[in-house]
């Protein structure tokens, strides 16, 4: 069995990004920066109806707009749209201005249909159907274990709570889209994606082309968070426009488009009943949950939808459980995978219930968790966190903080069981006689530092410096690798690079006669290659990576009980991630997970309007992301477990944040705000300060 | 719930270019005149131009950029799509994310919410104009050193905001940095490292908050 | 954004001529370009007024200060003497939007900006303000909307400068067909109170040229609460100004933003505070008077306690230590 070196120079240390300079100088070319020869601008026309029968789409006038070179239908002239923002047609022209004019020149005739955009309305039997052939809300999946009713009877304390989470949208800073060039040789797409291979396959399928005729390139891309695995309607339309116009077409979504049509995290409405014995041992758990994945919940998700189910009772061992869950379809854009799908809402619900139960039991919330969380690593993490955070000194009974601005603390745990490596990860390295070496892997960097990880591992294995390693990723012409998601990239590529390096050293030894080609011997050994470069292929190998990963987080907040404003003062994340590959980029990911979780806790929410069926906040003005002024001091404790090999960290870091913050708010003010985001309005309402409204 | 009615959209009549220029010049001519040259310049300046593309000269990173643009083209659009300066990014096109931040006479502005035609006669600095002869600025180096970026799409905007701050304020506090960067969004969540990078670039130290604990 | 013609004006007269019936003045452009991009208004031509002489100056005076309409928010924020003379104005300016916006946004543009109601700003909703037949917010998502209004539209004024100017009893000087009109902040927004289609009392072609702030009140303060800690619209904002002599308030004025189509003021409360020594009870009583007759809706009633707290805090802040 292979193993990672015990003494390391780069692995587990802090290495700055190998592509940092490209990113801070503007030289890094993102998919949206591609200016292919003769490129055209592309834009999409979207439905302004939440539901309608489209009876005609006339592109004639659009094609007459000066500068317009192509116009195509998204589907056909007649079909049913099921959400506000669904694609109708697309145009390509010599400028954005031409496209804007052309979109307004397209004539669409439609018969609007009844719609429903909010979960509670959609559940009703007489609600307009999102999909004609079935109800919006189907019989929930029920899962029973033990005798819940009897177990609740034996509990010393039982709480019942209602916890809800909104639809959250990914909103990566670079929108979805690509530049597509369709020539006789096939299609080349410079795509903003986290899965070049899945986009290649998707485009080939949609365009009926052989895989070998489609090439996807993603040199740099501006974030994905789970929403950017597929070719997407926008990718296919760009290619079709390119074929029509006989020129490359760059079609990037607008921020408005992005908010409506390319994925989101489903909502959840969790009715939880939780009971424990007097010593805190959980005895019974009952969950009824529903949420919406938009149109994805009721039928064909058309782009990778997903259910709204959440793992329950999540981290905790409960002998008697009853879980009933169902998704409800609404006329809104479909859900997609979003950083640890299902886990952040699950964590928020159960962790809120745990704290409510701890209050009822008169127990310290951490003690209640230690009592019921069977995971030894999290046990350790809680204990470390308690110490580092000063939990025992800071913990007060809920609501007992003096003054108008009250402080509170809270904690929550995370698991990410689905991570781990993709065994189908391949790569190659070309070693040149002058000692230069280039790695090529068909993966992509979504911002986690993939290039840097490859360079760090290679430098360690070869006895070189990371900056001596050239790394090429983001091209389907390279040996294939997995999509970047689910905390899988690092555990997939690190062993692959290990394998390539081991093989390279072996072959160098054979060819050069130098026993150990590492370090000082590297250049002499390479020189012996003569005139031919050496190319070595490798793949993921067993024994160097694993899963799952988890962690716990602690939050300290201040709540202004007169204005309702919540200020997060401090976050502590204690996370396990196996063998740390690069401390610097790891820290960045944990910070990022926590901050995204803060957005979920306090600011973010897709707002759909019942009356008009449109999204009211498809922008950054009213879909509020945390900014630098909102972000507190973040402390990180990394649990180093090299014996477990490389593990991904992207998902677990965002899972427990909202629960920890919500618990801290409840601890501060003595009442629970059970609905995310925890806005000033909701805090004031929870405190009973909002006067009743007489209609 | 309001019952929606069948309707049509699109099919707009194309714009008309019927503005008369004569009245404008005549009005201006009645204004007080200091010199013929000044008056001429004024008349020219007050000419109604467009809506078709007109010559626009921008001074970007010290170099003149001569473009033919419709008046409605934004500065960001001009940089990214009418020239090859793609360093400033489009994140929202609505003055709310900061990815498009450039400096105009050293002050950070959103290039997406400024018309290119009105950005003439000023010094525009984009991310491409910071590193001279390939040498990174202190701010750029600090961003790399502190890993103040992940996907990097918001990075040019943040670098511009921090650069502008440090030109005016040599010893910023954390609060100053937050005030200066509040108009830049980052979805990867690099804010703590961005703050550290800004302070580092200003020569302010920062104690690391990360601890590594061995499990075994 | 539809195509438009463009001109640069060098005098108010020519600006007015150029803007004609369908044009718009372009200064900072934040609001105008946002409206144009969403096709919420049409404007042709755009008349750049940044070169109009004399409008980008801050001039102090014994009785009143003059702030040109083209003065940027950043200029106000960074003006050391404004910070001393009108601290509330400094505070309001520093909380407006983001630095990138403050660097280009002007006083005139901030005062004249259109509604931020999310129905109004939604390109595909034809709400009452856009001459549709329904104020959607009234019966649907009204968390950001008004507690007071004189018409069926419940979109509030969001200019925090207007709120502060109201407290300072400043006047806006508006150029209409070559004549100067002097309006109080109440007058500047009076039309929005009664007319659902109006954002303010300006008519097409009207141009705010400057604001005059009397120096009669040496104390001023501004506070706002938003969902976020920066770069977010105020849920409620409050400004207060007064002179304080022998511990007693003289000519106090309080104004609130984001709860009414006009900067919300109560003459009764102002009179009540006049001559009083500021303390918690007095401030609370004033707050009650200011919020009397509010008509909270389903989702915005939280603004009541929030406004109550802000009024009290802003008034107490006036006391300061000086």
C-alpha cells in the first residue's frame, strides 16, 4: 500500500497559489473573458410568465436588427413554460446592444396559465398544477424505526418546533455561460463549469455529436458551488447560435438570468418533535418536512433537479424515529446541487431542536451533543472547540445577557458523508530533458486551488519547488477527471499525482540510471533523457485518500433587541480533513464555507411574489450576500489526521454555520427565531415587539 | 390572485433618429460668449450625438484607446467587449457587486454603471495597469501571500478598491478596509484574507488565527 | 438599455433645451442607468450635466451652507468642515451605498432618485407606480415598504440625504424653466405623497441645482438600520437636528426615511421637543408622536419598534458630550 511521506516540505504547509499572479493581475482568462476570433455576443430571451402556453415565437424582426447574425428557439414555437425566466429563444450579434434590441424585437404570443410560486399554496389540493399530470405535493416518503409514540411517552423532556429555511441561490460571481465555436471539426466550448467532462457529454448529447467532436476548455472559472455541472440550456443555445452564425458566440447569463434559471438550494419546512431522557439521551425523533425544488420537485427537472429531502435526524443516534418528507412543486426555477446538498437545512433544523431541548432539559447544549453524537472525531472537535472558544466562561442561560444589546453563543455540527475520491481520475506528466515538467489533468479549478494542490503534491514527491511544476487543467483533451463538487477533487487528484510521480521516478531511474531522481538529482536525470521527453500516465490509487469529513462550529453573536440587528462577533470552525495538503487554501475554503453559511443564516432568501409569480429579488440589491462588513473574526482549528489520507473540506465547512448562529441568537434573546434568514424583522417579531396588524 | 390576461411582448418599433440639432446650436449661440474659440467648442460639446456609434477616446492605464461606441455602451462593456481589457469583470451590471471596479482619477467606481462616452478625458486605471513591467504591486503581492482569493473573479475589483484606499490612507484600520471594500462582493468568502491582505499591504501585521491539532 | 442620443450641456439653459420633453439629465448615473437597463423609463437624449458651472461646490456661510447639486456623496463624506458643522449629514453620506457609488453619485441624483420598491424595479411587473392598476406590495411582499402614505402606492422615499436635509430644514433650489424654486424637503416630495406615479415633485425638465442648509442647528445626527452592516438600503433611517442651549433643545427637527413617500416628520413632535431637556422618556414620547397614525401592513410592522428605537437613539445622540 502506498503512503504519504511522514516528513514533508510542502504537503501540510502553506503554499501560495501557483495561479495567484494571473488572478491578481487580470491576466487569468475566465470563460467570460474569451474573445475568440470573430466572436459574437449572445443573449437569451426568457419567459415573463410564471406559467403559460407559448403559441408562437417570431424571430423575424429580431433577425432584422442591425448586427444580429443568428436567432434560435430554445425549444420550439409552441410549448408550455412553467416558471418565470424559462428560456424561449436566443440571439447572437456583433454587440450586446444589438442583442438587447433584438430580444425586444422577438414577438412572443402566449396564453398565460394559472401558477403557484409558494410552497404552502402549492400544497393545497386545489392549487394550480405545475405539471398537469400530477399533484404538486405527493404522498410523503415515510420512514419509521422503533416505536416513536411509545418512546415520546418515556421522555423526560419533549420539544416541538417549526424550523424553516428559504430557497438559496448559488450566485457565483461569474454567471453561467460559455463561448461556443461550432465549425466543421466540431464544437469547442470555453465553458464556466465545474465539470468539463459532464459538459462535454451534455453538449455532445444535446447536439448529437460524437464525444470526440466536442472539446470543453475551462482555464479559469468564477465559482460554481454545485450549479455548474451541466452543459445547460445556455451552453446548448450558444453552440446552436454559433452553427447558425458561423462564428464563435459568447453567451454568458446576466445576473437576472442567473437568479432565475440555473439552480438553487431547496427550501425546507421542518416540523420537529424531539424527546430525551432526563440524562439527555435522545429517545424519539419525529420529522415532517417539505420543501420546494421548484419545477424540479414535480417532474422532469430538465437540468439536474433534486428532491427537497434532508438527512434526518442527521448526526444523532436516536432509537425511535419517524421521518416524513416530500417535495412540493412550484412554478420557479429548478433546484440543483448546492454545496453539501440537504445538509445545511438538516443541520439548521436538528441543531435548533437540540438547543431547544437542551434548554428544556436544563443541560449545556454541548453536553447534549456529546451525549448523542456517536462520532468520535466530532466528540474530540467539540471538546477542543469548547476550550478554544471559551464556551464554559461565555455560556449563559438563554436571554440572561444584560442590556439592550445581548450576546449569545451557539454551536452546531456537520457531516459530509458523500465526499471522498473519484476513482476515475487520470492524469499525465510530460518531463522534458531540461527538467521542466508539465502535469495535465482533465479537472478544473473552481477556486479551491486545484492547480496548487497538484503542484504541492508533485513538488513534494519529486523534491522540486511548487513553482517548478507547470500545471495544466481544464481541457477535455487531457486525461479525464471528475467534476469539482462534493468535496471530491482534492482526494481524487492528490493520489493521482502521487501515482504519476511514482511512475515518473521509476522510469527516470530506468532511463537515466540514477537511482533516486528526486531533488538535486532531478535535472541530471532529466538530462539523460537525451532528445526525447518522457510522458507518464497515472491514475487514482487506493490508500491515499478517504472520507467522510466533518466538523463543528461555534458562533458568538450580538443581538440588538431594539432594532433586531444581529451581528456575528466571532466564528470558530473546528474541522477534520485528514491529511492537510495546503493549509492556506484549506483555510480559505473553511472561511468561505462559514461566510456562505452566514449568508444562509442572516441574509439570503429567494423571494417569489404570489400575485405576479415573478422573483422579486433577482439581483444583488435585494438578494443579500454577506459583505466584508458583516464578516466577523473567524478562527479555525484543523484536526490533522494524516493517517486518513486526503479528504475534501468544501462541503462540511458551510453545513453547521447557520445552526450555530441561530442557536447563538436564541441564546442571546431567550426565544427562538425558527426561520432563516434571521432578519431584524424576525428578531423583533420573536421578541414580541411587533404590533399586531389590523387589516 | 389576479387572473393574468393573454398578451404579447416584443415587437417594438425601432428607434427613430429625428432629433433636430438646429435649435440646440441656436440656443447656445445666445449664451454669453467669451471668445469665438470657446463658443465653437461649446457648440460642438453641446451637439447631440448618437444614437449610432460615435468616436470615443478613453485613456486607460496611460494609453489612449480609440473606439467607436454607441452612447449607451458602458465603460465596462467598452473595456471587455470593444477592447481586450477583460480584467475588470462583469458580475451584476447593476452597480452592486464591485467586480467591475476601476479607478477614475484614482477613485474607485463601478465601470458597469458609467457610460464610456462620459469617461473621456479622465485617467482610467484597470487591474491590467497596476503591475508595471511585470512587477506586482504591494497589494497584489499581499493578496497572493494571504490567499485573499479563491475563484478569483471578484479579485480584480477588490484589488482596485484596496489599491485606491492605500493611495489615500497609508495606515488604514480594519474598519477603514471594511468601509472601502463594502461595495465589493465575494461569493467564495475570502473576506478575512482580503482584510489581512489589505492590512499586510499597508504594513500592518496580523497574528494567524489558525491552529493545527493532531488527532492521534 | 435602449439606444439614445447624448449631449453634454455647459449651461442650465442649454441643458434644459437639450433635455426637451423626453430627455434625462445624467450626472452620477447610478439611478438613471439602472432604470434604463431595466427598461423602466425611456430617455432620449441623455444630457450630461456634470460640466454645468458652479454646481460641484460646497460653500460655507454664516447663515447657511450651499451644496451644489453635482457635489458627490464622497465629497460630503470627506469634507472635514461638514463633519464638524453638520455631523448628521456626514453620517448619512458615509452610510450611502458603497464607496464606488459615493464617488460618482451626486446630491441632486440622490434626492431625485426613483423608487426602490422591488415591484417597481421588477421589469415584468406593471405595478401602480408604473401606471398599472394594482399596488402589488400592499397585499403581497411589503417588508421594505411605507408605514405612512397618502395614496395607494406604498413605496417609500429612500434618499437618506433627504431625511437629513429635512431634519436640518434645508431647501432644495430647483430650476424650472429658467426660474428658481425654493422647496423644503416636504415640498420636494409632496407630490409622491398624493400621486402614486410620482417619486417626487419634480416635473420633466426640472433640475435641482443646489441645496441650502441653514446653520441654525449646530447638533445633528443620523442613524439607519439595514439587514446588513454596510451597502444595504435602510429599513428605517432617522435624522435629527437641533440647537442645544443650557441643556435644552432649540428648534429641534426629526425626520425619518424609508417609512413614507416623503421624509416623515411630525410638527407636533418637533414642537413638543422644543425647549425640552433630552432624556430617554422625552425621546420616547417624541417617538410615539412621530409614529402616531402609522398604518403598518402585514410584513412591515417591525418598522414600528425599529423606528421607535432609532428616533430615541438619534435624539439622544444629539446630546453627545459636547
